[in-house]
């Protein structure tokens, strides 16, 4: 049961009567906002920014097209009015954005509609984490998620395609843990024939470490990563491989809309997660919106277009009208690409325009 809310464009938006917060066409609330602060990255991971596309001549966004920190904060404030409680900073590689600590401090000072601090997180490739961890924590960052796709140094270097050593990322993880940026999540994108031999080794490395390891099915984000269904290692296979060595059992979600299905080691050595966007879509509970580096609001990781908020911001729009515009985007939302993926013919699926992950953030 919902009621309606007048918007500045003269249309009406649905909202939940118990909260006053807008819901989309499938009844989903907005609680998480992922903010891409740069489209640049110092890695060329094969599943995200393959070198043959993002080469030396690739044209990244000019600095004046990026949202300023003040503009990002205005969007987050508007999002809070609509129900946002969690903000994750992404990229590209967010630690490449100059002065990122300043933005974190600005966001850490905000409060949710219930008066609580935001749940403020950041996803990084870990290359600069050892140098940045203390300043990030001092600025108010709660926790980090770090990408580690293999424990074999040669495989890790091959997958990041810039010959970056695994040891430096693992050192960054230790420093982040020591300064209190936790619980740390470690993400491994699993691609068959490339790093799936490391599944059990990764599980054993992070068992009992206090880090939560999450295995991510290789996804067809964007159009440049050469995605094929045959390259996907289903989460059920990942679970079977690990459980054969270290028995695990399912855990209940910690929050609505959680992307990872949780599993705990029966012997109490911690937990893992699996993100099954391909084989077990979780669109029905998706509560996330994404803000691109230059200020377009996207309502799905697999979207083909977003709504321009930067023009609104730079035209002097009032805060009420910015929130109203964002509410309108959300209430028109009916995205569920992952649920529909299998019903699309291969030709349509392969040639459908989708935003690149490096642009919109994972």
C-alpha cells in the first residue's frame, strides 16, 4: 500500500506511507548510493578496463567535467532525504582522486534522516592503500573493500595487466586492518580458466583473518570485457569447491538488498560471500543507485543511460528541486537486467549498449 507525492515536474511519485520515502515501480526503496569519483584507474584489469580499449590514447574526462566535492555532497544530501543511509566511493580507482580525504570528511559530517552517521565505505584496487589508510580513517571512512583476484603473483600481475605485485596490495590490507578500516571485504572476480584455480587457496588465505572474502561471478558489465557465459564460474560451484575442503553453511542476510549471499565456516573461522548476478540474480531487492564521475544518476549497474544531475547542479537548482528530480528518477525505475539476461537472445545481449564499470563504479 502506497500513497503519492507531488513532484516539481507536475507528476506524482509513489512513496511508502510508513516512511514517506519513494519507492520504484517494483516496490524497492533507495538506501544505497555508489559514487564514482574518477573514471581513471592505474590498473587495466581484463574484466573491467582492458588495455586494448583503455590504452595510451583513451580520452578520459577533463577535470572540469567531474563533479566537485561540493556537488557530490549536495547529491548525497538529496539522497539522504530520499532514504540513503550508505554511501560507497568507487571509480575507476577512487584513491587517484586528489584530495579524496577532504570529500570523505565532508560526507562523514552528514547525518541520515534518523540522525545517524552515514555508513561510509570505499572500494579500491589496494595499490595506494598502505599510504592512504591512516588518512582515510582519520577523515571518517568506516571501511574498505579491496579487489584481490589471485594469490598467485604471476596471475595477479597478468589480471591487473600493469605488472603490479600482489605483495603491495596484501601489505595495504594489513595496514588498513591495523588502522581500523574494517571489517575489510576482499573481492575476487572469478573467471573460468584464468583464476578459478585459486578459489580454495583464497578461501584458506583469508579464513580466520577477520576479512570477509567475496567471490563475484564474472559479469557482462559494459561492452569491452569480452564477456561470455562460458567464462562464468557459478557461485554454487564455488561453494562446492570450498565446502569440500572446509565445510560451510548459509547465513541470513545482515540487511535488505544485500548483494552477497553469506556463508560461514562450520568450525567458526569466519565467513565468505558469493555475488551471483549471473546465475542467481538479486534484482528484486536492489536498493542501489549510482552517481557517475560527471554527475549522471544511474539506477542499474547494467543501465544504458543515466539522468544528468550536473546540469541541474550548475544551473543553481534548489535543494528541494534536486531531491525532487532524484525522486522522479527513482520512482520511474523498473530495472531488472540480471533477471532478464537469460531471456535475451545472444545477439541482443551482446550488442545491447551498457555503461562500462570503470565509468559507473562497481
